C-alpha cells in the first residue's frame, strides 16, 4: 500500500500527543511534520517513532511536505491552518470544532467539509479534501441515537446526560481542572443547554433523521483522566420490547469494526478506554406511561472521540484498511 506523508499541527496537546502515538506505529502513515509553539525546537518523542522529528513553530512549517495534515489546534485558530494546508496541496482533517457546523459565523471551509463520523459518512470521507473530525460528546451521542433517528422513532426531546474525564477539557492549565479541585468531586457544567457541542448534535442528528432533532444536553466532569459515558433518555413514537429495540442497533452496526452493541446491560468506561470503540447498551424504560428507551454509550474521548477517529478517517481517505493502526 502507498505510504503518505502526514503532518500534525498542535502535537503537544492531549489529542495531538495521542495522534502522534498512533501515527508513529501506523504501518503506512509517515509522520513528516509536527508543530508546537511552546515546544518548538525540541525533539518529538513517541513510542515507535521511526525517525527523529523536531517540533516546529507552525508559522515556519512547510505544509507542502505533507499529503495529509491533521490539525489539533485550538477552536477558532484551526480553520486558518486547514485552509493553509489546502493551499499547500494537502488534504486535511480538522480535530477542532471550527468546521463541524456550517453556519453564518463559520469559516468558509465549513461548507466544503465532510463531517467525519466514519460509521455514518464513510463514502463521503473517502473522497473528502477536508474532514471535520466530530467532537467527543457528539460522537457517542450520534452513534447511540442513529438507529432511532433514521427510523423516525424519536417522539420528543432527547435528554443526554454525559460525563467526561478531564482530558476532554484540553491541556491548558486551568484552576478548576487542578487535581485538588477535581478529585473526589463530580459536577455538571454548561447548564441550560448552552454547551457548544449541542449545535453539532442537532445539525448532524437532523441529517440522519431527515428533520429537526430536539436535544437537552448536560455535560459533567468526572474525576478521571479519560473516557466518556452518556446516559440518553429517548421518548419513542411506539413501544419496543427489549429484544426488538436491541435488534435495531445490532442490525445497523453488525459490520462496524468499532461499534459494540452489548447483548445485555450497559457499558462502562472499562469496556472502551484505550480502544477506538464505542460500546452501546439499550433498555426500555419500565413503569412509565409513555414508551421510552435508555441508551448508554461509552467511548475513550482521546481515541474514538478525537485522535482514533481522525486516524480512522485518515485510513479511509488514503485507501487503507479502516482499522489500520488502531487499537480495537
């Protein structure tokens, strides 16, 4: 298989470092360029790295050396450098939120980008020049809800209660993320349906459903390093037995290498941390007048929720086996 030169912008953040680790051991991707403003000039270290690479300041980086550029730069900054990569002749995968939703305030490239949730957009990703890598919370929520949305079985507002480890907040030092602030605590944030991932869920959930999707999303901070667990309450248009409900997910994801539909019960973070998998459990809501389901989804926020999903998209774009270089 043909090898491709790959560059990582923002290689010293949590997602960037995870991406470098995956690419260093990838059999076909050749890590050619890695940038970091704060650590420019220092050698990049990653297990399995075939050749030494010095971190470069992004302003000095020659993006034309890359066939594909993966940007882990901060939201609001990343789109500029994705555009620079395209001008340099490289395809691009953007791990920020900049290109995920095409709205009035979005960068120009948003309208030309493919939303890269591989399981829902595989063919489009293969041919894409620019892929907007999904956010961690939306990845779990959309894969959990897609079988119901595409069958139009959702009958009212969906409630998504999600909890993430602290790496989901990035590597920049923040007082509220210090160990002494987080340990032995559990708290909600983004109250009142205000989190930036909500628009992403609504827009791309609506595309699956063929219409608007009403969501109430509340994220929580877990006192752990990594992992996301989402408990999702879904009002139904018709009552489903547990076997009938579970069959929807089993049928839709039977051939998916990174989706586990549990035969019973709900997933835990231990099922997915360190892998590129999403694990999904389904149960009807008992003792309720109206039919409803509880869907529980778990992912590793740095893998399936970020770097692993990006490599999955890279594999599709480059014509490699979709699972190449990824922990199952």
